[in-house]
């Protein structure tokens, strides 16, 4: 028998659920409490009451799932911290579940084979947004990874990118929107004709966290308690004193998304990616390198502006770090912040998998890259001798750089 305890505290709703699976029978019992404060004080008593109600001892738990975020800074730390405590005490694994897929899964049950446009309120007139499609074999498939953007720009963001998402999911029979983020403005009026409006009050719940966690449990996608971490999309909520003194205000706004869409790389992107790679690298990856990376399931993303590919990145997830293999931006679009966006996506993906940081190699002669990575928080930790080809049969060393994530 499998018992998965689920915790969700990323919004003003604090909820706990217990999923029990025995053979083909699956039941989920959930309890929740509404309020803007008190999650930390109420969560463990709610867990104890729920387990007592269901007649399940803590020692019988198989895993603890928790709402990873994005969401309220304090809220997602509460669920993560309590899950870690239970996991360490009982020596059982954790299952992190994102807030946006937790909401999207609710629409997937009601509207199968639809593109699920998911929006959550990020405060400060901003929204967390992502797009999924429910696949019978693989579950929720990401078409648009989670982004943070001004709510007023949401309709334009969708209008520009919808054809791309539809091309990634040709079997989808329709489009639907779900999530409390749609209440920030009348964004639904700008959606495509025929778009189905689902629950515009939906928030992540412990029930949906538990349901998604069950699939991850059977797939072996768990983490050790000490490796669990919240998922943040907003890195900062306030300027420093020095920045305010320069007239930069009190709260930084998310960068306008412009026309750039971050989407997973597919085989269809490779001709353009290869063209960029050959134009910017002295010793570029081959087509076979790209094909092998995708076949191996590496993290691979592209930035698109309409039909034009601006740049791409590929990273390999190791047990404790994500190894950045390649980042490239088309020459015409360099120095516009796209490399930072690509690296930020790798960072989010790595943190979602509880990695401790990023690792990469760079040529000592590539001064521009060294300056970029220094600005991004990387430090040199070693040298790989004669690592790169350098022409005329010679070799060039590689500096090994690492960026460690701050989980405090």
C-alpha cells in the first residue's frame, strides 16, 4: 500500500492531502484552511488531524509531496521546510510539484487534449504563466515553461506565441484557460475564438499536488529531503538602498517579455540552431551532437521571436549539478539580455530538480564569455588541461566555472 502526504501553502489557502493507493484503488482525502497568515502554525496540526482521521501512522507514509511554487515567498518555504522535516525524520523521499502544473492538472481532468493556458496571481500586477498539454503516456507536457510577466502583457504574449504552442501539440483539440491569475484583467477577451474558459478561481491544492505526485512516484522521480528546494521566478522583490538612491523606485518590475518566447527545443529547431552555432563558435557542435543531446533527454531550450530563432541552450542534469553544455545567441541579437534569459531557464530547471548549482567550461581566450559568467555569479574552481581543440593540431585549456545556488 502506498501513502503519499501532500502539502500546499503557496497561496492564501493552506491544504494537506493524503493519497492512498492499494492495487487499482486510489483515494485522496484533503483538508484546507483559508487565510493570509498562519500556514506555519497550522500545517503540522492539520497533518496530524488528517492522518488520524484516515487511520494512517506517520511511519506508514511512503513519500511527502510539496507545492514547490512559484508563489508567496514565505508560503512555499513553509511547505518545503515541513516536508523536509518529515522526510528526514521518517527517512522517506520528497516529491516537488510546481504550482502551475498543479493548477493545469485540474483542467486536464475536465478538458482532455486541450492546450492548458495557466495563470496565477504573482502580485504587483504580475502573473505567473505556463502552457501545458495533457499526454496520456507522459502526463502534463510543458509547451511554455513558467514565466513571470506583467499581467497587462499577457494577451499579447499569448497571441504571439499560440501558433508555436499549437505546432508543438498538433493533436490538441482546443485551448482552455485556468487559474486565478486571469482575474488580474479581462485577459480572456483577447484569447482566440473558441477558447474554453475553465475555473478562473483555481489555485494549486494539496489534492492536485498528490495526484501529480503519484505519477512521479511510479516514475521514480523523487528527491532526498536535503535536496528539496522552493522554485522562485521572481528573484527580487525590492531594490537595495543604493538602487533606490539612484531613483530606481521601491519594487523592481519583471522585464517586459518583448517578442521572445522560451520553448523546449525539438528536432525541428536543429537546422536554425546549427546555423547559429556555426556562426558564433570556432569549433561548433555538429548536427549529431544536437541529435544525441535531444535523444538523451538533456535540458534544451530555444528563444524564438516569431518564426526567428534568437538563441538556444543545452544542459545535462547530473545528480548534484546541472552541466551547461552550450549557450549561443545569434550575432544580430547579442548583448540584448538573451543569454541571461537562457541561463535563467537552465537555472530554474536545475533548481526544480534540486541541483545545488551549475557547472560549465569556457576557453581562457573567450574574454567576453568569462565576463558574462562572472556577472552571472560563476567562480573558477579548476582547469581542464588541453580540453578544447585550438586549430593547427594544438589544444587549449578550459576554465571550470561553477555557480552555487543560494537556498537560504
